[in-house]
C-alpha cells in the first residue's frame, strides 16, 4: 500500500484570497548558538528539516502562536525558513500531485538563498499501480510508471527551473511494488535507469548542484546490483527510516557501496508504527512522544562521517518519527554537537 495521504489537504498556492502572514517563533539563544556551531564546523554543508510545515502544534517551536493548518500550508514557509536549525524541508505535497514551474518558483521566492528543498517526485511517476484517491487501493497498472518523458519534462524539469539553486535533492520514492516487479529485478533496473538518466539530464542545466536520490519501500530491492547501478549513475541512495524498511544499520551496505557522496536521509516513521496510528496518538505534534535514542545516535554517527569527509547531509524528519519533527531536529542537532567518533 502506498504511503498515507497527507494529514492536511494541500491547497493551491494561487488562490485569490491569501491568509495573513505567519509570525515565526522568537529564536532561543541556545538554539541560535547550536546552529551557528554546527554550520561553522561543517562549512554550511548540514541541512536539517522536516516533512512539510503545516502543523499548528509547532507553536512556540516554529510559529509565534498556533495558526490554522490551511494558513500554515499556504503562508508558513517564510516563518519556517527563519528557524536557525531548519535549513531545508521535504516538499511532500509534490508526491500527491504534479507541481508546475510557477508553483516551484513561488516556493523558492519565500526562502533565503541558502535554504534547500528536498522534493518528492509524484506518485504518478514512482508508483507502479494506479490508486483509488480515497483509500489508496490499487486499481491496476500505472502506464506512467517510470516514464522517462514524464520524469524529465513533467517532474525534474519544472522542479529544477522553478527552484533553481534552492533545489537540494530530488527524491524518487518508489511505492511498494507488485510481486511481479520484484520477481523481475532486471526489467525493473532497466526501466529505473532510463527514468533516472532522463531526470539527471533535466537537472543538469537549471540546477546542476542538485542531487538525485532513490528511496525504497521494498527491502527485497536492497541488493548489490541496485547499489552498483546507483553508483554508476551517480544517484544517491536515500537512507529511509521507515517501518517497511530494515533498521538503519542494515541499510548501511547500500551507503557504503555508493560512497562517496552526500547523505540523503528521510526519517519518516518509527519502527512498529503505522502512519495513522502515530498521527492519532501523537497529534498535535508539539513534543517528543517516543524518543528513539538508538536511531538518533546511529544517524548522528553517519552524518558526522559524511560531513567530516567534506560532503553534504540532507536529513528531513517526520512528526511520526518521535512525535514532533522540530523537536527531533533539535535533539538530533544536539547529538551532532556532542563529541563522538566520525
């Protein structure tokens, strides 16, 4: 089954009536000092952020007060980007519908030059099956699955042209595949390579520094053959921390095989949880509900090794990782600030 639909509908950026401006939370001096230390240590190569930004429960952490979700979805990004630790964001709305160049450009205009977007390619490209829009039940084969023309002209091209140098990573998150694709990995690799190469071509001009990355939801695809393919193409493997995937340590061989390169990690969902269960139990996402110290410590070690080697680290965290994404970012930043072996 595909990932759950977003907690809040994502309205268009171009409705006639806009919401009032969203005021950022007052920066706390210890957080400002922490952010300054980390960026000075690693030369601005560290990008921490969250999955989307439309949560009223982040009041006092990111927002000055609680605002309606619709306001935050449409007008909260400039305030979000003023937080000293939040230097990127996962643009999850791009997974649920195809965005055009104008929409990406509108987002880019709301953030400072050193802010980066981690963009999820739409399910139209990355899901092998068509889905019922309400229940996500499969309806049959998706004829656009990994279509190279859609990958280049409909996905990578608009993102690169609209976001420009603010595009940090374009993530192709493969939805769980039907069994027939898992039984034919060679055919999948051929189709995947064609789509990835098309995307790279579209990125090369408008956003040459952007990274292309692949995220999986099927552990069976974690093979040396796929790792070698990604390395040959220069595509980063996404360290996907999700209940459907093995724990962090079990995914490290994919990172080692594709080394050297930037780290792209999306800490999505705590093991043993489902999105709906975590959402219902942990809303309004105002504090850590289930701190995952082993994952946090292991991730900090991988990040240090990457950053110390001179590469970038893009890490985005979902509320369903520990209960509050901004609180998780702060805790992870503190872990990075501690003395530790690379």
